[in-house]
C-alpha cells in the first residue's frame, strides 16, 4: 500500500563532491536545497540508484541526498578503507561539506550499520535515524560467514554475473520490476572485487555493534518479516540497546522493503519525521 500516489519523479541532480581527506563521491540530489536534509545510505554493492523508486513517494519539499558510497557507483574506488567507520566518516564529511547538519539519516543493510556508526561518532550531525534491514551484528550469522568464506574472500575481477544476480535477488520476496533488478545487478558488477572483499571483511568486524547503546537520537527500525538476512532477534537486540527506539515489521516483505513496497517505506519515513518535528515543537 503506497504512502500516497507516487508523484512524477523529482528532477535528480547528479554531481561529484570531493570530501576533505577522502574520496570523491557521486551524489544524487532531489528537492529544494533549503528543505529538510535527508541522507540515504545504500546497502553493499548497490549505489544511489537503490533509492530511485523510493524518490517519487517522498515529500517534494525534502532535500534528499543519495551518495554512492566509496567503492560504489560512480564514486572513487580506493585500494582500501572499507570498514564501517570509513563509510560513516565519509557520510559525516558529506553533511559537513554541504552544511546540512543535522540531517535525518536513513540506511539500508550495510548503510544502516554505517548510519548507526555515524550517529555514535558524530551525533551532532544526526537529528533522526532510520535503519532498514538493520543488522545488530554480522559476524554471528553462520550462513553469511560461509558465504563470505566461500564466495567473497576468493573473489577476483571480473565479478561473475551469476554471483551479482543471485546476491541481489536473495533480498527479495515480492515481485520487483525486472529492469530495476537488472539495473541493480549492473551496479553490483561495477563494484571491483577488492571492494567486495574488503567491505564484507569490514562488516564482519562489527565495529558498530558494541556501541549502539550510545545512540541518543530518535531511531526507527524497519524490517520485512521475510528478511532472509536480518532476524527478529537483530531488531530486538537493537531495540534493547537504543533507548527509545521503535520498530515496524511488515509481513511479506524481505530485506529490501524500499524495493518491494516503496510507498509503505515512504509512509513510515514521513510519520517518523512528523514525530521528530512534533517533539522539537514540544521542547
């Protein structure tokens, strides 16, 4: 069920932004530059295009920022620097360079871990946090550990099409337009093997998990009940650790709810922002 009838897609402005001491990022933007700043961080081997079908459902007065994180899309792909802390530092520098603090930060999967790390390290830059398909930990998942050991650790260029295709489709439980799925497979194939290897190794370090209790900003967790990766116990652990966090779990959706039902995700985001604004007025 859509949050509202999808509007015509807002014009997307695509540019490259050099971060101080960091890589040059490909950044897509939509909405007025003086609107509510909303930063969206995609999952592993995706790009800014992961949120392309979500954009028409978002309020037109939001200033939406969609970076392709380092190693992804049209962003720089350095030889190293793919730990959660590295991605989070890039996101923080982007907000600072553009003068948009504090922003609402939304992350999917790996992006949710990066968003949590930024809320831990740079809380002054974050006014609210939304995690979709958010892991409490990565290193306690036997199937993920086996996948990394057998398929990712030995990976060399060129990345096999079969691997990228299976990886993207494994996130889905509902039909998604095939051209979009193929576009996301292409994004995965554009990520070099050294980035695949290092980012998965970085995720398994769980360098955010011991500190999530330090998150002090309003937090919403969104999860599909049919998620093949993130379990209900992940969400429960995060709810216990993050004071005041809330959650919505949706039957029938998988690890990428913003692909399967972007309208529902947009409705949750709009409601969260409304609560943020109400709390700010009350304060």
